[in-house]
C-alpha cells in the first residue's frame, strides 16, 4: 500500500476548501440591490444596544446562503457568512462595540435564496451603540406557559455580555415543588430571596450568599408571603400575602385567569425577625398586591381593589395604584394615602409598579381588568413621570400581544420586560433603552447564540430582574433546607 505524503494531503484539502468557499454563493457580490431593509430574525434593525451586550446574531430562514458586512464610520470591520444564520465571534463583537460607543454600526445583509439565486443585497441598517453599559446579569424563572401543568422549573441567571446561562435553583432541589417570586436587594447577587412551595416549603432568604429558611407563616399574623420587594437598606422586605387561584376557560382567547380571593400587605423586619402589619391594609373589604418601595425607601407603592365575587366578577375587578409613606426607623406605614391611578378615571387595572432608580418615573402594566395580566392580550406597559403625574409615551415598548412584567437596570437607562409578541403563547424577554428625557428606543429580543433558540425553547421567561453580578449559591446548602424531618 502506497503511503501518501501528509503535506500533499493537507495542501490538497486546503485547496479544495478554498475552492468550495470561493464558489459559495456568499463569496461573490449579490447581483440585485434592494431599497428595502432585510426582514431578519430577531429584528435588530434600528435598535439601541448597550456597549457590553452579547452578539446580536440573526437569521433569515429562507436563505441558502447569507452574508453580513459590518462597518462603522464608512470603514468595514468584518464580513461574516453563514447559511441561514449569521453568528458574530464574541471577541470581535466586543471590540467593535467598545470602539463604537456612542456611535453607530452599519450592517449590510446579502442573501441567496430560491427566489434570488444570484443574490440580493438589502439596504444597510443601523445598530446604535450606547455609551451606557447594562448590568451584566439577569435572573428569571423558566416555566411551561400554561402554569396548570409543569414538570421542571427553575430560577436561572444569564450573562448579558455572553450567552452563558446557569441555574440558581431548580425544583429538583425542593422535591419537585414550585420555585418563584425571586427578589434581589439593590441588585445584589449575594442578598436575595425566593419562595419554594411544596414539601417542606419555605421562603429562602439569602444574605451574604448564605441561604436560610424564613417561615413567615409561623410568625404572627401567620400569613405566607407572595409578591416581595426589598427596602433599599436591606432591613425590610415588603410582601403582599395573596390567596391566589386559577380559573380555566374552554372558550375565548384567554385560556386561564389568575385571581386572588384575598390579599394584604405585610412587612418583614429582617433585623428583628418579625412581621409588621397595618389594619388599613389587612381588612377583608379591600385587596392589596404588588408592593414596591421607592428608591429612597421613603414610600410604598401598591395596587388595590375592592373585594369582588371571584371568578364570576373578574371583569369588574380593577386595581388602582396608590402610594403611602414609610418610616424606616419604625417600619410603619404613614397616614396619608395618595391615588396615582384611578380605574374610575383611566378605565383599566394596574399591576407591577416599578420605579426608576432615580425616582423620576413609574413603569407599570395596564390591563382591562383583574390582577394578573400575563394572559391578557390587551395588557401594555405604561409609565408616568412622578413630578407631575404626566403619562409618558410607551408606544415603542408595546405590541398587539401581552406585555407584562418589567424591571429597571441599576442606572435606569435600560428596561427589560416579558412579552408574548412572537407567538402569543410564550413570554420572551425584550430590552429597551431609555434616554434622559424618558423616551424609549425600539426593544430588542434577548440575544441568543443560535437565533432559533428564541422559538425552539418551550419555556416561558418569567419575572426578569437585573443583578450586578453572578449568583454563586451553594446548591447543596439550598437542597438541605428542604430535607428537614
């Protein structure tokens, strides 16, 4: 048997690869020039992005070959090819964004399809690179979208500067129960809490990275916590305690309605390990939910409605948005209560009030009725300027489908929110810039290494929150909390 020269074999393979690439459709100029922008997925045209965001990889499913040319200030930075997807190298992408802070990237896409076998080059579209970075990590829950049936769920974290995703806690650790309602103290990855329901269920309080059980129901007034918000000092956690139920429908566009039979406010004093209540916000005549502290910790915002017969009267159940002062020294709520949003005037129902870190703006979700907008197609994000209660323009954030939970970045320049706009069933995460005047830019879908991940992942993203760094939680310590006798 004749031995082949390794060098000649390498040279032959290299030449073959060269001719394959040279003859590929994307290696030559497209013959047709279009005045239209490419209909890429995700739609990253005309978006403003943080200067530290992960690569905005995109696809055109009908393409047999495609090419993206990235340039800035008229200078070509890169020419990237792919089949039906363009993936940018992370190292190069970070260099481009760093060099173009406060500037613009121009992306020219050429595509070879069955309809355009000789290629079509689309009009270049801009990507605006903000000088403002974004908090490097987010946390969210992944769950099947129906909520009535699920097998595996968990609270996960994602590095926004790359594509790395890690589990913080999953329901494998608490005997397949539910894990939900995570909340971070001042964006800290070391001080946060979440609920774990089911066998030996509890609220898990993490301080300095160490998890402990917080059995609120064993303290007076013997109520479990539901929706939480930390005081910026870390001394208090404000909860609503909700008796939550679900109704399932066999007709109409809304398969499920989540509602409360009762809900009250209570404050957990972390320093003294006690629960504080106010009789004004624990009576049976009204329901209070979705509490939030102001950034300076001096005020509490919450949603409230008169008790109705549920679920029969859910269409007439509409929540107002109110504010009451808070005394940090005593942990008590003050006398005066202000109404910022009245259903009698505005006509809708409010949930998820969240204040910008500078205290200037309040972002909330508005639906036609009820307390849980996740299945309400009409649910939109709204925002008021607190100085004069002026309603700001949030049209860039909203779609024809559900927008629901939302959170502010630590510098107030970015918001992240969940939306069902892709398919009407699964909530995905979108990020949008906000300028100093309270104007929002076009939202962009959470970047994925493979754009198909956005539609192939059969999980909903739930309760996105920004965090300043990676959560490093000893999973064995968490698991041990649920193995008590």
